[in-house]
């Protein structure tokens, strides 16, 4: 459906006012009990049955019943952070993404756990990293990492500006700051198919809710209440450190902050608190990959799916359609969805063939156990792989399209005794995806803190199943924010993501128990109209994690001097892209406000205004996806070889094409648990020789290997005329 491309609708329907009743827990057993969240907060669970229609279970409609925090803003006045020691070598040397800083140093600061109570009631430490020593004339430029849960230290130097010292602050709860960690509980974190792992990202991982509960209890006892590890408190931490550095150096020079992804929530909290709980100390604020006040993880699968739909329906022209073998007209996204369903059905019907069996055995069968999918299915496993490709940008997304279409062609070739020519390339792509998925779940709290991720996620960015009617779905059959409707819609329409709604809901009760909900003004606010503050908003239009609609909504809500850049074909977080370099440099190098008095747009004569105009008139504003290659190229082992190479292929050295492919064939089929793999691969070697016009050599090789493997009907296996491919 075209209306499901979330970037096309910059507004979102307003949710119903909170009801006066409280939802009750209803348990209906049919395989699984699905937890669904009440809108806007930590919700009470409604168990529902997956069904194909009929009347919905009672209380299926999810509505808000818990209020935002009633604590007013401003709640306190933020003072200077207390340094713990001097600047010293950082805990672990790290290479910055854009530049090396041989003189980089780190310093810890002590800050209140709860700002309303002050240091005496409990404190934590947060860690700052800087590029070099600061002078009185130097300004400050801070990079703020995403997640939530990712540290900032690796972002040092992502963006730099002359006359400013580069800084990062690890958000409270992650990186080199006080960690939200439970080492006693985490000693035995649960066995995944690929080894031990702790949970990560949006509900991913196979850690039980009971284990998470024990972890949060340990944190509460040994560190402090998890509810204090919020974006607002992280903004207070940053302000207190900026002021402490200014007091120490005597500098009154310009200060800028730059948030990536969740770092934009952190930056928006800073904007809202600045001038209320602490002075107006930051004049330049960059937000990239934007989470607006309406952002929530219930829409996460829709976000990745919308990026995939946009890629196919807006960036695949007639030449691209020809390469993919697609229809000349109609929605390419819908055609692609039918291809995924065809692959899924082949598994369900048991007619999968070698390629689909390989995907099932290597990933799909264990994807639910590992926490990548809500259920073990080919469709959702492909969605998880698609989501990973979305995070890498348009080139990777086109590779995913090629993979799925090649997989479909391979699945259609279900001959029992032969290996399709696409098998080798498809298996290679599946193996690559499994390696990426494995690394994605292998994490440590200092590099990504999953507890912090979920504390902030459930506190500020989780409203339960998305309101499908607000996304243009007219047949949301069971209510405005129904989990039953969501699961039906997900099965029919979402092909670029796993079921994040069900995955996250596993932990909702336990995070309700320990979590928080911030003041509504903080969640939805965008700061005050200060005359000396300018904000730069940047976003890619193929961003599948923070879609363009949220950047546009945040931009419209800003009451101060502001500028916006949308990068065609851009992935998640684009401010470091070469296309935006001049704009970003002009922004951080400009005066405190580039807007004429009373205006909210930069003057066209200013450096920033000219850089924006140059972007709009340049090639970057009209970028296209140039990486469409059609289906995956056939691997050497599935390809014809010229007769001139036949002798070598079956030479005494044992390094010919068929010898190599036989060994590779056995390795792959063993991974897929294919019975009698050596016999199947011996037969494939005969076909390999036939394709290369050295039939006798291929048969001889087959006979040798079949004999070693003790295969039945050796002669028939190696010389069946059906195996000879001219």
C-alpha cells in the first residue's frame, strides 16, 4: 500500500485520551501468550490468541492508562559537575571514525544519580573524552551517541570545527560511564545457537524476562534505581560538565552539540531544559537521524519496511525493473512481497529444495530461539536479514533484493537429484547474513548496554502496537492499536523487518516494574525560542530506523533558528556524508544565530544559507540508487566452464573446478543437514564435468568419490543421462 510509506505522511493521528479503567490480564492459550502494551507507557498485559478472523478477544484494544510524570519542569537547578581526578589516558585506546587524535585524553566526573536529591543522596560517574587540551579561546563540540545504549567515545572526531575542542560524553549507564550491568546475574547469559550472548537492541536476544528481572534487581541494589538513567538526566550531566569545563578554562567561546539517532532525543532534552534548569550555554545543536516526540518502537518494523518500499517504488526505474525481471508497471514493493511469500510457502508445503532448506537450517529454524524473530518462519527470518541490510544503506538493500529474488528462482528449481545453479551464491549470501546476525548479538555492556536501551526505550519510546489506522490501514479489524490487527498486518505486509512488537513485549512487565515515564513536556518539547540558538536537522530518505517523517515533524516543532537537509538515498545518520560536509562545516562555523532577527530560517547571504543553497542546486540533492545489478551472479560452481579448462579441472593436482566445488558442496550440504551429502555432491561433480564439456572426466571424478562414500547404485548415480547438461 502506498500509504504505508511513512515518509509521505508528516502527521500522525492523535491517540485517544487515557481511559479511566485499567486493562486486566486475560490469558488465552493457543501456543503463545503475547504481551501487548498500553499506549504511552508501561502497560498491563493482555494475552490474545492469533486468529484468522472473527470477533476479537475482550480488551484487545490497547489504550493508555498510566500518566506521564507529574514532576514539573524545571525541577531543579543544575550546578557544575565534580571532576574525579585529572585528564588521563582513556580506559581503552579507540580509533575515531574520521580522524586520529594522538593527544586524546579522558576524565571522569561525579554527578547525582537523582538530580532532585543532589550528590549527597547518591552519585555515579560519567566519562568524557576529548581530542586535545583546551585553551581559553577554544569552543566545545560534543558528539552524542545513539542506541539508546551505545557509548559516545567512538564518535570523537565524526564532526570537527576549527577553534573547537572535540568532546564526547558516554551517556550514564553505558560505555566508560557507570554501567547498567548485573555481572552476578550475567555470568550465565543463556545459550544461543551461535554461542553465549546477552540481549541487545530492540528486544533481541533470548534472555528470559525472569533473568532480566533479576538483573534489574541487582542493579537497583548495587548501583541505584534504573529509572534515573534517562535522557533528561543525561542532558543534565552534559550541561553540568560543559559548565565545569568553561569555569576551569575561563572560556566563553561557542559550544555545539551533535546528536546521532537516539542522541537526538538526548539533544532535544537538552534544548528543552536549557534556559530553565541551566543557562543557555549551547548555541549550535545538530540532530541527525531524528527521533521526534512521536517516535516509538511500536513502529520500528514499519520504519524498516517503509525504507524498503521506498527503495523499490521510488528508486527502481525501467532499467532496474528489467534487471530484476519485474513487471513494467505496478508496485514493485508489492511484487517483492509476493516473492517473499512464495518462498515462505515453499517451506510450509515441504517442497523447499536445496536453497530454502539451507536458509531454514542455517538461520530460520533457530531464529526465534536466538531472539531474532518472534516465531520460526522463513518470512520473518528473511525480514530479520532485510532489517540488517537496511541498517547498512541503499547498496546493501539492493543486495538484499537480489538475494531474495535469486532465492526464489532457486526455490522454484526443486529437482531432487540436482543442485540449482543459484544454490552456491544463495548459500554464500545466507552465510554472510548469519555471520552479521551473530556479531550483532555478541556484545558487552561497555560497547552496548542493553539494559539502558530497554529502560529508555520503554520509558520514552514505546507505545505498544502501532495504530494501523494512523498508517493508512483501513482494515485494522480489532481496534485502533490492537496486537491482533498488528500481527495479521505484519504477516501480510511487512517484509523488511522481524516482528519487533512481539519481541519487545516479552519484557514490558518487568521494565514497568523498574522503569519510568518522563514529563510530557520533556518527551514532546523542542526547546524555547532563544535568539542565540540555531538547530540543524539532517536525515536520509532511506533511513529505516528514524524515517524522514520524524525529522520533518521535529523541524516543524522547533521554535528557534533552524535549517534542514534531506539526503536522497541517504541511510540512517547522514551528517558525516561528503554531500553534507559543506553544510555541517558552515553550520558549526557560523555565528550563534544565522537568522535575521525575528526569523527562523538562515539568511541566504550567510555562510550557512549559501551552503544550503549549494546543496539544493547540486548533484547530491538528486542522488539515485546506482547499485542495481539484477539477481546474484551465478557462482563458479554453478557456472559453465570452457572446454579449454576441462583437463586442468580434472588434473592430478586436485585443484580443479569440480574438485573444489565437490569439497564446497559437501561443506554446505552438511551445514544444511542434507542426508548422503557426499553422494549428492558426487553426482553434482558429474554434472559439473558435463557442463564443462569434459563429461568423461566428470564421471570418473564422480565414480571415485561415490566409491569412497559407499554410495548405492554408483554407476547410475554418476552416469544417469538426466544429469548430463549440454
